[in-house]
C-alpha cells in the first residue's frame, strides 16, 4: 500500500451497519488505500458460504441476545464482543494471480511483534501468538479492488466465544463448510506490559498506518448508501439465513405432555419437509399442521404464526406451542441425527 493511508471509523457497534459501511467503502472508494478499525457488540459473523444454523448455538444465542450476521467474505464463523477489535484494509488488488493473504497479514504480525509477542501467520488465514489463534482473516475482490479484514482477539470473553459457536456438527447433514474449532488466545494475556483496548486500538492504528495516517470520513451520500445497504442486505433474515444450503436436522425432547420429536428439511432458510413423532395424545392427524409449515421460513416467529392458526390441543395434546417451538429450535432439546 502507498505511504498515505486513509483512516475510517464506523462510529457504530451494529454489525449489520459495520458490514454495510465496509462494503460501501469497497465499492465507492475506487482509488487510494484505506484502513478501518471497528467493533461489533456481541455478534456471531458467519462466512459467506456457511450454513448459519449449523454454525450457531441457537439456544445460547437467543438466551444472551447475540446478533447473527453474514459477511460477504469466505471462511468460518467468528464471535465478536467489545473485547475484540476488527480491522479492514481496502486497496488495489494488483496482480490477482500473485494475490496472497501474506501481503496483508504480515503488517499485522509485525505490529504484534512490536509489542513483544511471538506472533506468526499460520495456515490459510490465521495469526497465532505462542501457538494460539488471536486472529482470523478473509478477503474479497470487486473489480480491481480488494477488501482484507480480520479479527483481533484482545480481551474477548472465552466463555461467550465457546458457547456461541458450540454446536454439535453431527446434528446437521449439510453440504456447507463448517467452522473448525481452534484453540484461541487473547492478545492482552500475552503482553509483557499491560494495556487496555483503547490503548491497543491507538497502537494498532499507528502501527498499521504509520506516518501516512490521514483521517477520513464518508460523505452524506455515502452514509445514506450505508443505511440502505444495512436495511436491504445485512440486517435481513434473507441474507443471513436464507442463503443457507439444504440441510436436515432432528430434535427430540420429553415434555410433561409426552415426547416430541421433530424431523426437518430446510432449503435456503425455508422449511421443505417436516415430520413430528412422539407419544403425545393427539385427537387428529398432524397433516394439516405439517402441510401448513411447508414453505414457511425457518425462524421462530414465522413458525409460531403458522401454529397459532390451529387448535394445537387437538393435534399435540397438552404439549404447548412454546414447547413445540422449543423442540423445533432445539432449546434444551436432546438432539439425534437422521
């Protein structure tokens, strides 16, 4: 990159807004080199080609109010909180045949080494300190411009990182790629002299941009585009979950009213097949309910709206609507595989 680095901050902790901001810079700023530093508040960010439902612990996510968004770059799912700092480089791609991650991970590794850390790039897109993953990276191209971004685990909550992404992969049968769980570490725990995140933010900005740092901001027109992109893309269920590939799942739970087992098939976030089994006391065949669920988006509020149309006590006995929903969305469910 050139000696002059345009520096931008989003001024937001909203993950959908931040992703829209990043894409707007990539599309609109077609010349020059850009550095962004930004944060998301309690968020799982899934890769462009991942099955969102397969990557998250749905019960944990709902219980802790964690956002789920899909980025427009590949790679695996990551968890962000305010102990995590994200960076983005946007610049000319140059020779696409010689484009490597190392071009962008090297300055980050050198910045960490400048703090006395034993940092190194590893594998396809990881940065390690003393063998523990502190950063994952990804990138995409639009025409001759490239976006390279990454996480920096500075002082993230390890319990939240593990809980939010802790899903049994045997639960799903899917053609999508799945996240590979890695041993992670926090940068702060490796520092010889302690610093807080604001100090690390200031250090990283200086280390990555050097004397070429040029503060910048988006125009009113560009900010309006960010808001539109957030609303119409990154904040939508269709982008986050509707892009998920076909998968099948089975959940089973025993309630006071009997055992309920749900077998589902989902394609692009929509229910294409559903069968209920159990020893609950029903008065009528379940066909009207299961047929009504076909084509329904696989999200709790949409399924709930369908179930509200039926006198469920005739179909599921004393098993309640909330218990049906908890089984479908595996809240405390005993999971089996197809």
